[in-house]
């Protein structure tokens, strides 16, 4: 049993470092090709921080445990808001004043409704997977348009520009990109192997494992990134990374298992976990928007988010007994 927990722990460590190397390599490559920093941040970085979830989702479905994939997608979105934003606000209160984020929030709600409509029949089909993946490419196109329109005045432009490697040669960027991808593959393989064995040993469902252990583990890159951003006074990036990651989770992470292994979606994932995800997203929107002025996610709000997330975990634990 210890071997399985060790596999998950080592897998998460490899995933975190691999995601970091992958993002650095991809961002530097894009910058060398002349892509504006804001577009890199909203697309390349957003995709890179969701790469662990996508690979874990794909491998779980490939190994016959697609419920882990759905649990990972929904659970990561809940963890990104409750755990990541909540903990980050405890470190330093977050001030959100980016117009880009305010335009992205409605897009996030649209994709949540889309994914719910596709899954409401209780079955994730191949066509559902295709629709979600198509939605991901539509999202990339739309946020690129947003970035092009607002890059001159949006605070995110300067924040992303300061974070993206400026003088990394193309050959070095390519090497980091390849190393990061290989590490992501290795780490996700270890996580999926250990998680499936732990679920079987404990006698709990793959959905619960996906919602808890894997969701928290694959949200660690977002947690590290958001805390580093807030310490550097890059508040908009701290929230922007979460919003972007959540959209990728709904579309890419949820869509991949549909392409690999269509399956029956657990009823509780729709009636319980989707509702919790909506509630957390609405709370983040209200805290971030500000309604006419800059939104501030204070330490008190951070405590509320974190406490709500812990209460959700306790509820899942009691329900699994």
C-alpha cells in the first residue's frame, strides 16, 4: 500500500516540475516567434498549467477509469477556487482590476452551462467529447481576440511580460518544452497507477479519488503559481491563471475521456459536484468583479473560500463511508 501512495506523491512532484518546465519552454518559444505576452499568458500558460489534469484524465480513461477524469475536472475547478484562491488571499489580499478577467468570467459560465447540458443525460459520448474539445479551440480563439483588443491597457499585459523568459534561445526553449512534456507523461502515469490501486484498496469510487486526491494534487501547480504571483504583486495573474485553468478543465479535461472511452457519468457528479462547482465560481465572480470598482478578495473572503472547500471534502468523506 505504501508503494501506491509513494507513486502518487512522486508523480505529483514530477507533474509540478514538469508543468513548470513545459510552460517555460512553450512561453519562450512563443515569445521568440513574436507572440504578444498577453496572448501567451492567456493561452500557452493557461494550457500548460492544465496539462497535468489533461494527461491524468486521458491516461485514467485509457486504463478503464474514466470516472477519475470527470472527478479530476470538476474537483480541480473546485480546488482551484476554494484551495488556491482561498490560500493565496490568506497570504496577501488579492486586488482584481483587469478588464480581461471581467470578460473571461462570462465565458467561464457559458462553458460550465455547455458542459452541464452535454452531461445532463448521464452519458459522456464521443460526440460530447468532440463538442467539448471544439469548445476549447473556440475559447482559445475568443480569448486571443480579447487579448488583442485590450493588450494596450490591460494590467495583465505587463504582468505576463515580466514572467515570460525574454532572452532564452530557441534551442533551449525547445529542450525545456520536450523535457517538460516527457515529465508530464511520466508523472501522470505514476499518479493514475497509484490512485487506481488506492481506490481499489480503500473500496471507494474512482469519482471520489478524482474529486479529492487527484484534484488537489493536480491543482498544486496553480497554487504555487498564484502564491508567487501575489508575492510579486501580480494580482490579476493570480486570478487569471485559475479562471483560464478552469475553462481548460471543463473543455479539455472533460472532453478527453469522451474521445477515449465514452461512459456513464455518475449521478452524484451532476447533482452534487457540479452544483458545488457553480457555487464556488459564482462566489469568485462576486469577489473579483467589484461592481464598478476594483474587486478585492480579502483575507476574510479567503478564509470563507478555504473553509467551504474543507467542508466539501468532509462531506465527501462522510458520504463515502
